[in-house]
């Protein structure tokens, strides 16, 4: 009887879910503007407030607590912030502290802190092993000058400065394992906000404005981050006015939610260009048959890009070009738009010897064995799985048997970055990822680096090497243009759609939010532009 | 046949019919792809989901996975439970002590959270879900079968076989197992309902196999792709009802079978 | 049907020497019992329920071990027998239980249950031989062949008891122990079953132990009688002598109860 009762309850619950829709949403509108507290919702969950150990704590500390040495402007260029720089040979760099910054505990920021941060992070934080991979030494020459010596010529060194979160030497100099450090001063920085605390039970993190910030006090007194496990819950809170806006690192909200927000007159939706490539189909370019350029090109003609744009990006985006690099980059070159041409794709595959040899309706390898293309997709990202499903249908229409393997984030990284045991993968890239290494996405391509695409094409490698050592910006731009030719001709990766960053906020609670490619609305400009 | 069995069997036949229909779908009925989250209409009687797929079609296709996982998971757990229960109940001694401890440990640990952990640890796939259900849902069956096997051990026909010198393994497989089948089959039917609910639950929280569409997967994508906020009730009410009705049907049938087994109310409570 | 190393029937004897049985830690079911039976003998053990009759029967056929004392078959302790000797003991000493619900596996067809002992001991060379033997025995005992195509739940108590008897007879035992073989049957059937058992006994010259609480029956079937009371034999001897001239007060009360 117990079970019948339970099942009955289940029926009732299901029906009551429907009622949620019809229920008028009560607006508990607090004038957050007045008391100058900004509440921001996020699904980037922080588990522990150690910025070395916790990825998202690292992001939020960069947004609030810790200052970077350099910044990225709206066009994606690296510009001075705490320091300015100069070099003659791209090997020895002089960094000059140009800001009169003070740590939250009152001590002044010095060149010693900068030299310490560079060497300490390079040694202790795996994220910086890439940023500072060619750094040999960093020495403070005086209170305001640091000399950094690289092992080789490297012009992208300054990109690493934009990622550097300056930490105080007097806190960290004798901490051997920063990811395990729990001292009360672990979140002291020189940024615009002072860390106040993390309440994991209620899922909130609080920051207080730093009155002594070297650029002046931010326009808000307090920022509260509220953590949500689902986008639904977060946007429900936005509708109710519990949060003023939402945040996701290098990402907006899933565009499919836009229609449900459009009806609300208090919610404004900003659409920003996405410097990362929203979801591409990555081939393992060292694995047969994905190492065959014509094979990859054939697949690019099998896909229905319009569907991806409509069903996954809800129309917020564009059909990408064969050049992969999104059109918001200054070095973007116009390339032909990707389009579907199934008969051409089929013809190309057959001419390569990939046709049905055993009569089961599926294409086989030229040697007669049956072919299955295994696509890995992140199981924790719903749109990634849905996209994989659409790609699978498109490929099955031209007779390629596809198996989707959902994997969690760490398995995804292991397969794509370490063991390279995959056929193809679906994933997006971030602005920061596009900047790193030699830029233009090389981080994701070059088999010697993170290299999801596992590209060892000598022509590509040669271009990457030249970018890495070229200081002349005109030449670098030429090389970026050349690299887009290769992307288009060789199709190492097929971009599936270029999305937009969709950022909703409540105009009755906050106005004047600024946006930058790296940290989105939580960039430094926002704190001085919001009202 | 009693009334409960008739109700249970008729609902289950409808769902099995749905599952069989799923093999012909596309050739028999071709639901058009439409705009995402279209409300119910003539072309799409139950509306569409985030990919513009027809909900009715998905419901029919999903019945296959839900039922298959339900049956296989229940079968797997019943086989494990029956064999372990029969061996443990019949052999007693050290074997029973060891198996008894294992049964108790599995009974004490909360199965659902462990399933979630295990399902998260294994990669999401159809067979992993079946294995997870099978590995963790057998102890109650084992306990019931063990009690029955224990009873059987002193039955005259078993005693006389022992006196005849028949081997114990022979007796377990030829006599004890056939005699616990009644209790195991009633338990099996109830397990199907549990397995369907577990599959739905695991799929709903994203630990199911997203490539094998099931009712739980439908709920998962409705929840993760904004259907709730969108107000697309047609994406989650049909699969939710389908899960409830199916598991209810198996519970009703299981209880009907138990009446036939003439088990006491006490032991029925244990089974449930 | 001949067993390898089959002993000649002339020296068959089943003996219990000083046998005691304690169940659990307390209950003394048998207290230093001595008993023996030879081929061709018909012996009765009489006692009320709980006196230890069934325990003795089960110990005699090796179903349960005694707590102390020994059981000897063909002058060999059964717990010291070799595999070969043990097999012969198991085949040649058969026990017919009193008829409860689960005398035979309820999930098996009666035919399969019937021939199961033959199959376990691989005594039959071919299916044909097996069928012939079954037909012969069934004819003798009066079982219709179609009854064997059913399961225990679908036959009457009398039919079931005949199958149980047939199952024991099929092995051609030297010693047959019948434990209240008729107690669960209605009186008209009882006589038939007893007659069958007596016919078989004389036909094959078996040693047969009847276990009963019924003195009339004991008088009818046995040459020798043992009176059991609280786990002990209080009196034994030739049936006629014991019943006409009882010495023990318990025997006297039994006779009194029976006649009244």
C-alpha cells in the first residue's frame, strides 16, 4: 500500500510542476540600488575559498580581490594596468609598477611582490606553468621595477601578465602548498573589493568595496554572490528580483532561456560578441581516418549549421565560416560560410573509399571493416549533449555510424589533453583560451600544447613557432591571417555555430554594467560605470 | 486472475505495445520536426521539445529504454538476489555467515545515494545503469529467498535427497531454486517498478545514458534546457505521468501475484 | 539391476548400538537405544508422538547423525564407511517418511521425482530400461501411469503416498523403514497401502521397520515389536508375546488405550 501511495504522490508532484507555470511569480523587489548592495547570481559553483585550489574561486578572486598586472581591452588587446612594460629583444622585459596600490592590510604593493608572484605562481600553480613557461627569472631592481628574463624570445609574455593575479609576498613567501593554505589572510589582495566571507550553507560569498583602491572606491558598497546549482533556479531568482544580474565565466546564459525572460519588463538582455568559439566538432587529427583532410572536409558538408543555430543557440549567433576564428577578432579574415551539401559530402566520402561494403546501410572503412565515429561530449553540459545528438543525426543521414560518449569534465580533459584516446569531441573555447600560447586558438590545436585537435601538420607548426618568436605586430597579423587559411583549407576543427554572450540584468536594480571579453560584466570598468 | 493482476497486466500490455510501436516509428508514424517548444497542435499532439522533436514520438521511443532498463535491471537484481539467497539459506555455516554479512551490509547502506555515486563513477551508459540497479537492488530479494531456502532445507524431500547422497549443489540448483521461483518472480515484478523509477531518477539528474532516450532523459533535458521557465509543461508532464503510471502498474501486478502466492501481510510489507 | 560389490542378502543386518541423540543442548530424544533388524524380518517400533521413533528412524537411515553410539550396516560403522560402502548403504537402506506436504518436490513432475534416486546413483543404463522398471513397479503398487505426469499438488494423498513408496522400492532396498506410512490417509486407503507394503516385503524378502503408534497395526504387520517411551525402549520381543503378556506399565496402558 505504501508504494501505491508513493506513486500517487509522484503523480501529484508531476502535475504540480505544471502549476509552477501558471503561478504568478511574486516580485519581492528590494531597492538594492539604494543601499548600494549588488546581488549577483551564478552557476559557477565555488566549493572552497582557496583561489589556487578552486577554479571558480580563482575567477572570482581575479574579479574582486586580486589585481592583474595588465588588462585586456574590449578589442582583445593587452594594455597596462598595475604595470607598464618595455623590452628590446623580447627576451628581457622590464615591468614598471605604475599604480600606487596598497594591499587590503595597508601595506604598499612593491616590485618585490610582482617578482615574487611571477616566480611563485610559475612554481606552485599549474595554470601558470603555461603562462610563464619561458620565464627564467624575475628580479626586483628597485621598489618599482622588475626585470624578467625569458629563456627565449617570446612576444606573448604580456598575455600572461593579464592573467596574473598579484599576491602579497608577505602572506605567501613561506607557504609551501598554496592549495592547502587556510590562513585568515589567504584572500588578501590589492583589488577593488575586500573579501568578507563564504557561507557554503547558504551559498553566498560577500565582498566589501575597498575604499583605498588605487583607482578609487567602486560605485557599490557590497557585492553578494549567490550560487545556484541550476540555471532555472537562478533565472527564477532573477525574475523575482532576488538577484540583479547573472554571471558565468566566459559565457552568458544558455540562449534557450531568452524567450522566457523577454516578457519581463524589468529584465534587460544584453548581447555581446563571443570571442570564444561556441562549440566546435574537434577531430583527433592524428587518428585515422580523421587525419585525412578530405574526410574532415566531407564531414563539414554533412552538417546542418542552421539547426545548431536554431535549436542550440536559439538563434543568438551566426553560422560560422570555414576560418573558425569568430568575426569579432581584429585579425579576422572573411572566409566562405559553412553550409550543408549532403550529396557532395557523400560523393567525397565514397571517392575516398568510405562506402557501405557489407550492405548494412552504414559506411565502412576502405579495408572493409565497419566504421563507428565516437564523439565525446560533456555530460554536465546539456546543450553540448543536445548538439552532439543533432550532429549524430546529420552524420547518420550520410551513412556514418556515430556513437556519443558522454563524459565528465575530468574524463574529457584526460581523453583530449593527455591520452588523446578519442575520435572526435564537442566543446567550446573561451576568450582566454584563444589568447593563450600563440593566440588564435593555437592552444587548442597544437599537439605540443593542450591540443585537443592534436594537429601536427608541419605547415601549421611552423606558423605557430613563427608567431611565438615574432615581435612585429604586422607580421603577427599576417600569420594569423595565414592560420585562418589553414583552418579553412584543412578543417582540423569544424565550428558548429558562433554564439553570442547573453547577459540579462534587472534594470530596476542596476544600470550601467560594462562588459569586457575576459571577465565579462565583472571586469574592472563595471565598478565605476554602474549606477 | 484477480482484479489487481488484470489491471496491472492491461496497463503493462499498453506500455509494451508502445515499446513495440517504437521499432516501427518513423515508418508508421512520421512526426514532423518543428520549432522548439511548440505547444500541442495537430501535427505534434503533445508539442515539441528543445530540439523541436515530437514529444509523443519521444514518449513512444522512450518507453523502450525505460521498460528495457526496468526489466533487465530487475532481472539482474532478482537473479543475484535469488542465487545468493538460495546458497546462503541452504548451505548455512561459513558461507551463510559471509553472505549474510554481505546482505546486511547492502541492506544497511542507503541504496539510492550509492547508486548515484556509482552511476557517476561509471560513465553513463545503458548497461551501466542496468548493472548499477542490479548490483544494488538484490539484498531484499536475497533476504526473502534465504528465509524460504532455510524453510525448504528441513522439508522432507530435501532430507530424503540428502540421505540419498545427492550433492548439495545439485539440490540447490535442482530443487531449492525452482521452489523459490514463486517468491522471486513476485519480487521481480516489484523490482521492475523500482528499476524504472531508479532509471528515471538517475537519468533525471543526468547520470543516465543521454544517447538512449528514456522518459527520465526527457525529464532531464526539460529541466536543463529551460522548459520549466519557458512554461513548456508538455515536455515534462507526459514523461512524468508515464513513469508514475508504469511503475504503479507493476506494483499493482506484483501485489496481485503476491496474493496468489498467499504470502502473509507481514512478508508482503517486507517485500515492498 | 545389480550393484558392483553387491553383498549377498543373507548377511544383511542393520544395528544400532547404544545410540543417543540430543537436540540442541537439552532435549534428549534418544537414550542409549539398542536395535537390530535382519533381512526378511518385519519389526515394529511403537510409541506415542514425541517418543523418539522418528528420530531413531532417521538415524538408522543415516539422515541425521547420532550424538553418541554407532550405527552398523553389514558390520561396518556407517560413519567409517568408504565412499563405495556408503553408496551401497544409501541405496540399500530406504526411508519412507510419513506423508506431509513436502514429501516430494512440489515443482517437479512425479515421474521425475520417482526416478530421481536412480538417476542420482546412475543405476540405470537407458531411458528404456528406466521406463520398464517404473512400469513394473507402478503396476505392482497400483499407480496409474498418467498420475506420474502431474505435480504433487494435483494428485490425491493416496496416490502421492504410493509414489513415495515406489520411489523407495525402485532402489530394491534390503531394509525399508516406513515411518507412519498411513497416518495421513483415510482408513479405506490405509489398508491398501499396508497390503502393498507387506506384499513387497515378502516378494523381495526385505527387512522392514514399521514405525507407528497403532498397536492393532503392529499386531497385524510385525513379528517383533519394540515399545518406545521417552527415548528408551521399555519393552521388546516377539509381537504376540509382548502384547499378550506385557511387563512394563507403559505397554499395559498402551494396550488399554488401544482396546478401549
